[in-house]
C-alpha cells in the first residue's frame, strides 16, 4: 500500500535524503547528519522517526536519545503528530508512541534497573544528584580525615568534579589533574584514596550517581550476552546533539549497534559546549570511521531559523574560531534588522533595558513565551529576576535552581528515598536529622545497626529509641513502616509522608506557607508517575525548573518569559533573544584556566546563544558587572570590556545602541579598562 507522504514535501533534498536513508531497504547503514544551527537537524530526526514508523517500524523498538527529557517529549509529540496525520486515528494507540525516548541517563537508569540482578546491582538502587554525591564525597572525606579546614584539601564539589571527569573521559587521575586541576595536583594520592572510598560507599549504600548510570551501562555493554540482549531490543537508535556526548556514550552506542546498522546521530561541531563534562567533539568526527561500512554522511547548510542579519552576525562570530568542520550557513529569510549591541551602565540598567523591550514586544503582539533571556552562568540573572518580580512579569528559569533544590522538597524526597532504599545513607541521614533529639551520632548508630540486616526497615523497628527522641522517633518508625508496607498506595503515600514531615517543617522554618504549598505541588507532580521508583528516578535525573513564584512547576497555560543558561537553551529557538553580560570575564568566563581550548568553547557558547534567535537579537554589554566571589578578590564590581568574540571588525554586523540615551561621553562603548585593585582583599587573603 502506498502511503501519502505529504509530510516529506516540506523537506529540502538533503533533509529528505537523511529521512529516507535505508528505510525499508534491508539493513540500514549508519547515518551521520552534521550541520550548523537551525538547519533542521532535530526536525529531520523527528521526520526520520515518523517516516520509519509510517513504513512499518515498531515504535517500541526505536531508541531515541536527546539532551533533555523536555526535548525527548517534544520530539515524541512531533512524531505522533505526523504518524497520526498519515495513518489516521489508528495511529493513536501504537504508531508514533515511542516508549524509549529520553536522555542517556534516563534510559540508562531504566535498563540498569531491568537488568540489575544480572550485573550485581540491587534493583532498589536510588540515584544521587550532584548535591547528594557531594555530600557522600564529604562523608567519605571526613572518614578518611582529609578535612578541608586543616589541610586546604579541595572542596567536596571540586573532588566530585575531578572524579566525574576521570570517569566520563576514561582518563587517569594524574592526567585530569595536570590538564584541568593543576592546583590540586599535590593531592593525587589522597584523591585516589578518597575516590576508592567513595566508590566503595556507593556500593555499600546501593546508590548510583549520574556518572554511574553511563559507566555501569557502558560496562554492561562489554558483556557480549547482555550487549546482545539489550542491543537486539532496538531496531533503530537515534541520538540528537551528538557533539555533546562523551567517550562513555560513544562506547554505549558502539555496544548497542556494533555494526552501526540502524544507528543515526545528528550534531554540530560548532555547538560543542559540554567539554567540562568530558564531552568530546571527536565522537562526531570519528563516527564515520567507527563502522564498516562507514557511515553515510549528510550535511545541511540552509538555515531556516534566523533572519539574514542574525545569521550573518552569528557566522561572523564562529568564523573566527580556530577550528571547525561544518560550513557557513545561508538562509533565504528576509534580511531583517541587524542584531543590537546594547551598551548599558551596569546590570541594573541591563535588567531595566530588557524589561522595557520585553514589554514593548508584548505590546506589539510577541508573547512572553516567544522571548528568552540567555546568560552564561545562572547567577547572572539575579538582578533581572528582581526587576521582573518588581514589575510583576512571570518567568520560568531553566538551568538554574531547581524546584528540587529547596530544602523542604529534598527532605520529603529523602524520606521516600530512604523507604525505597534504606541503605541510602545520605537520604537516611537527612531524614533522621530532622527528628528533634537526633544528632549525627545517633543517626549514624541507627543507620549502622540496620545496614547489615537483610530487611533494614524491619530492623529499624528494633533500634532502641535514642533517649532524647522518644515519641518523635516512634512517629518516624510508624511512618516508615506504613510507607514500606504500601498502606496508602502510590501516589497517596505522599500524603502520609507529608503528614509525618509537616510538623518538622513548621518547627524548622519560618516561611511555612510557601513551603507547604510546594509540598502540595510535589504531590501533584508525583501523581503523574506510575510508581515511587519512577518518580524518584525521573525527578532526580531531570528535575522541574524554578519559576518566578520560587515554587512549583510552571503553569503551562500561562504566559511567561524564559530565562535560561545558554547550556540549557540548546536546540531551542525564540522570536526574540536577549543575551546578558556579553563582556570579557563572562563571555569568555574568567572561571576557567584560560586555555585556548576553553576560550574556543566559550566562543561556541556565544554562537549557540546567538543562533537561538529567529527575528530579533540583543547582546547586552554592561560597563560594570558584579562578580560573585569566584576569584581571589571575592564579590566586587569590575569594569568590563565588550567580549573579545566581537572584535571591532565585526561591529558593522551589529547596530550599536547605548541605553538609556545619555551623552556619549558617559554612555559610549565600554573600552578596556584595568579593573580596580582590591588591596584590602589581598591582605585578608594572606591570612586565609
Ligand atoms: P540546532 O542546531 O539549534 O539544534 P537544528 O539544526 O536542530 O537546530 P531545527 O530545530 O530542527 O534545527 O530547525 C530549526 C527551525 O527550522 C525550526 O523552526 C524548524 O521547524 C525549521 N525548519 C527545519 N527544516 C525546515 C524546512 N525544510 N522547511 C521549513 N522550515 C524548516
Ligand atoms: Mg536541534
């Protein structure tokens, strides 16, 4: 039966080649789509999945991995839409409903749980987010006696970053220290011991951290029988944003599809921005050679997203890159207005400028949701958040503080995690310390007592009540028992957990009203998941973002402005885009070690930011900005110069504006000025 293929008509010939590659014609050799921003890579991938499904592929045997769960959901929606349009309502039940779409980490967690027993894991394992991981690192560090105050040992977060880089890049500690953490090189022996202890603790506690999800998965794929079993579940494996995967992820793909048949990856080397997580652009460049027969390569060079003026400026910025493989893009969209390079005095003016423009746009019909403000680092948006709150403009912030980071939400989740996996010591500690009269010593004693038991929660009932805890301890035991026995069932058990937690919440915090509201939200979110385990796993891997209410998930039917780190804006587009702090020190950031590889990555970051805009782009350049104690001089204002990624010779590509409109002598373009020297801070630093 020939099917109407109208959905293919809108594609250009290269996109169509990628969509139709190997469909229906026996084995399907590997495919690489490598192309610049906005050239339709994601769109092509979605069409390819739909086209496969329409031509008989089983959507339950397609594995689709994207950079965020949001991106996976969006892609699934598009596939379903196309499949339904072509196949009618019959498509609703099965066609296009992908059951394996998500992030590498999310898919990894699911597969590991399914195969847990065969790889020596307890399927009840819980997952530690970065903060839990850092806490565990800290526990181990204390046990080993590497106390920071005494020895200036690297901070727990630094230890975790070093560990994570070793694991993800598959590099020995010495090499990682030498290349990325030279100031920690003197601690190599202690760090080795610490990491060994950390790995040991994770296993005893039956927890996996983010990195483990990839590491265990990659290890599983080195077992031929398991690799075969897992690989044969999927006829097609698709990966978007392949430039931001690391060596472990490449090895997982190789394990899933050793011949490369049915494997499609798409990406853009000019947008590679995750090397701090050991992502490597080599993955995409080596992909064609990794298989025999070699992968088919499709390149796309037409941009459909941005006006000519915006694309021209973005091309100008990326043209100055030291090394790149994808070609310059072209578009036949209208020329449009040149992107604005806006000079403002400071971050307060920057915030006011943006609010004014955003409201103007809204007046002329561009909703808030069609506008986004992007920044290098989450803290850069603080002055803007204040201004938006003051002016009553709702916003949602991506990539910053998460709903789950709030202490009270973490407390509730810790209780559920402890019930799920009583050996999760970080969770156990957290809940027990909420009980009045329980300090670290009694918590430790109780956790030690139950950790060896076959049924730790049953053993908990036999732990004698710590002398000062009395009735509160018994309340805790009761709550845990009921939760364990599933008396209320999921998701109602959240209410049981809340019943136990709220008196503690009231005792610990002053602003209980908003916090209680958050817990109601949490219960609502929970009701969207089929089980406690899925809820905990998925929330930890991809937590909802914070909103202007500081609480809860965004109300989807409301209009709100998007605030996002550039990293979290990957793959998305808006009609209007504002980029904050386009100054040296922010872009490129002065946090790195300043190697040329790092500077190049910062350039790509600005390119990613600029290419998010469809019609209207503003790069804002404050003359002064505030640093947040990230360098030796602590918090202070510094004078800034326009980012070096926009040198004078590119200025003709921009429209230069200063705001507010004041005399050019004070509001002219910031020039390079030496930052003030804070001698006082230096003096204080000498005694630290
Ligand atoms: P990025 O590199 O930022 O991830 P991308 O290459 O994945 O971008 P898409 O997001 O898929 O690009 O597409 C960019 C925009 O171009 C989208 O709005 C998409 O709908 C549109 N687009 C893609 N292909 C076509 C086409 N053939 N005709 C019209 N519009 C298209
Ligand atoms: Mg994309």
